[in-house]
C-alpha cells in the first residue's frame, strides 16, 4: 500500500476500536486470580528464590506492578485494539526505560528490558506504560490532577512522536535515537533545577561499568579473582552443585559461552576471544525476574584490571504468548534478542543467545548481554511532579520510536490523529488500572499473611 492507503487503513481502524473506548476498563467477570497467576509462573523458577520475588513485590503497589506483567497481560487481552501490530516490549513500565551507553559511547535513552517482547497490539505497551505512571505517581504523593497530567504527557508524546515518524523516510526512522545529552540541553532552558538532578544521575550511570562490577561483586582469594559468596543473592557456580557431585560447575556452564559465541557477528567473536573465562555465579536480579536463572560471567582480558562481566539470563515464553500466539523463534533467548534489536536504536555489542543444559541437567534458553554498561533507570522516589512529566514525555517518545521501527507508523499515526481523544482515554484507563493494581497488591499481602505463599525481604 502507498502512504495514503496506509493512512486510510489507520482511520478505518477507528471503527474497530474507537479511541474513546480505550478508557473503558473494568476487570472481567471471570478474571484470573492474580496470586494464582504468580504461582503459575513460580512453577518453573528456582524454588528457593521465589519467596524473594514475593517479598520484593509486596514492598509497595508499584513493586507489585513491576512484577505483575503476566497479570496485566491477561487484563489487556480483553481490551479493545485497532488491529495494528508492532514488536511490543511486553513490559513497558517506566522503570524499564533508562540510559545506557551506545556502541559509540554516547549515552542514549531507550527501553532496556525485552524479556516479554513479542509482536502484538501497540496499545498494550502504551497502556502498561501509562498505568505505571499512575501507580508510581500515587506512591510519590502526586494528586489525581497531577497524575492525569503526567499520563497525558506520556500518551501525547507517544502520539505526537508517531505522527512525526510517519512523515519521515524509513532510514530516518531507523537512525533516530533519543540522545540524552541533547535532550537535557533543551530541557535545561525550562527547568535548570530538574536538569541538574538528572545530570547527577547521568554521571552515576557513567560509573556503572565492568570496573564497578569488579569492585562490587568480586574479591581476591589467595591471589585469584573470584565472585563473592553472598547467598542467596550472589552464589558462585561451584557452590550450587549438590553435595558429592563430581562435576565442575564452571565446565558445565562454560558451554553457555561456546553456544552464545556462535550468535555474535564475526567481529564480536574476535573481541570476545580476547577474554579468558574465569568464573560464573548465580545472581538475583530485578523484581519480576526473580526466580528465573540469571548467571553473571567473569572474564578478563589483558589482566585482572581488564574485566568483562556478562549476564546470561533465562528466557521463557512471553506473557503475551497465550493471547497473540507463539514467537516465530523456537529459542526464547533469540526471541528476546531479536525484539531488542528491532526496538532499540542501539543495542549492546555483546547481545546474543544460546540454549544449554544447566547444572540441574535441564535444557533452557538464555540471552546474554553485558551486566553493566553505563546503565541507569530513573529514581522514581526523587522525581518532582514536573520531573514526572518530563520523564513521561521521554518514555512516550521512545516507545513510539520502537514501535515505528517495527509497525506501520503511518497507519498508527492516522489512527491516533491530531487531537487528544486517545490521550484522555488512556488517562482514564491508567487510573482505573491503578485502582485494580492496589487491590491485587493487597491480595498478595493477604496471601502472605495467610501463609498461602512465603515471602522473604531481601
């Protein structure tokens, strides 16, 4: 189709899902029990780590929201959609955006979590993002009018950015990225105080690299560089083998590196070959991911002062899969990587995947990336009301760019239109879903109190 036909298709999609209907939401009569959904996910996870996941989710409604992507996926499946599909992030809440170093070493702002990435309705990502601002805004003490303004800012920025991308040539969209330094220079004229706060965060991001990981995660044992043993959050691989097991955990898990290496371009293989494998450890990461198997791998180059830390993270089926169908990639690690490469403007140079047999003898999929590479997310508790609006605009624009790279940006822009009908509808949805999320969080606390599930604060 030419551009005019694509625009017409977008306008026609309004008959399938009027923009105002996106604000009409209430839980389905046969809505799954949210605790049962979480228990279902726990079945495939490391049993001793599951209580940590529940403990972290119990900390606050926003912490619960971060870990409840599967709960929301079931809710989103019953909401109206335009029929226009993109590569979704699958878990586009505000803490899954942040700054990191692009290969050219400039700091960029982008989505940075793709565990649930899968082709699906673009509206689902927008609604997950919008509701996250409503939930986090409540936690930060924002009044309803302030929260509404923040959510409208996120959605309007998405809509306006998509309309801009619709007018661009394909290569212009592909090369577009959110350069954090350039953006700060623009915002500084309006709010110097807020920008100063953000710049301090950016400065901290530049220190979060492999040298920092070397300091935080390792120690010298008899002159040998080793991971610290800090159970259950960080455990060297050899400590995870059953008593009397004669296998070498490092040898078993080093197969991960061999299989992963084959998924890298030749130049990255050459770069990786310049490092020597030293040790592997299991590390607890995040909130919703707790319980999945996440390994950190220590390699060194010229000497012990030349470290490289990789993270090999287990990839399971996306929470969207029951509602949009299975991925075309048989390896879920590859599903994550391909989704990330499609949505991100600049991806980690060590991004790859593998399938390997773990120390428990079971075959699993993993994706691999650098552990820390100038990565940093927003400190929600420190954002001012104006800071929330600025951040919401950054997230909305960035999500639109990711969707514009993979979906029909012209049709989506045409569907959204130039008015604020969609923005206002999503603001209503966000508040309604924040109400539901608070009840779900309360249900988790009740389940813990009733000993239905065990929670551990770590």
